[in-house]
């Protein structure tokens, strides 16, 4: 079953003249699948994620979510339909606690036990973090895990993760694959923007963007050997983020 359909998506930026970032991107994302979108820095992969969410305007083409045309809907409208987005750099909220954010994500009051379960699932000692403010006292890895816990609490049918490994420690990264395995279900689709080989291996399908277009797509076993042939366009990174 199709969860998300992209038809001829286009995007250009004005930097000393018009620069085409994405050109005629078409793809069908199926329900119950984990996808990884990869490509060189600046190739447009994060731009595509933000177009799907409505953060960036769609300059051309059509976006269908569960058969509904959402091309002209706002971020809020898309979120209400069930599209979630996890930013590359989670936002810090002074005065907002992890519990408050989890309840906002779930749309209801949570018992301490349920809220703790969400935090424990992403590898946090729940009692220590439940009433912590999301401020500068938290590391990037801690914020990232709390954000992932909120994704679990929101329980959207479609989740988009923009480089979830960015700015986190090695231990946190090693737990990401397990978290994405837990996020996967027959009724949910996850789209992950990443350079990380270990996350590639956890995907059902990999898409490589090059030159503003989808250059390759397929199962990890089929695509990963081919990625090595794309040179500096897409060198795989290991667990520590190094090429």
C-alpha cells in the first residue's frame, strides 16, 4: 500500500542566479517500510524531506499522502494528518520539561509509567530525565533521544528524520538502529536522511540523490555495493561518522 507518493518534485534556490536543487523527483513510499535517503552534502536530500513536511515550498509537482493531495497544505495541516518530522538539530526549550514535551506530542496527559516507558525505549534513565528542562544542560545526544521518544509518543503513520545521527556520541548512535527497528510497524513508514552505513543496513530500501535526481534505489544488498562507485558523491561513513 502506498503511504506517500511524490510526482515530479522540483526545487530551486537563488544564489548568484537560480540553482536547481531537485528536478522531477518521483517516488512511492510504501506503508510498513523504513527508507534511507542519502547523497553528498548539498545534493538536496534534506531539502526533499522539508518539502514533504511543508517547511520548504514545493516549486513544482505533486505530493500525495494516503491518496490525498497535500501539495498546498501548511506544516500544521500536514502534521495533523499524521506526518512527523525530527530535525537534524533538536530545538531547546527553556522552561519545558521532557514530560511536557511528551504530553504535547501524544496529545494527552501521560501517566508517569507511560512517559517513562517512552524515555526508556530510547535509552534514557527515565526518572532522571522526565522533569529535566530541555535547555543547555542537556547534550545533543540527550536531546536527540528525547526527540525520538516524542516521535514514539506521537505515533504518526509517516515519520521523517533529518540526519538523526548528527551531533550525537557513539553510544547514542549505536542505539539508533534499535530505535528505528522499534519504530517500524506494518502501519508506519519511516524516512531517514543519513550518510551512515549502519543505518543503511537497517533500511528496507535506499535512495541515492545525485544531480537533483534519484540516481539509485533498491534494497541495501543491491544498492550498497554500488554506492562505493559514486566516489566522493557518497562515501559511506562508519559508526563514528568518519568516511
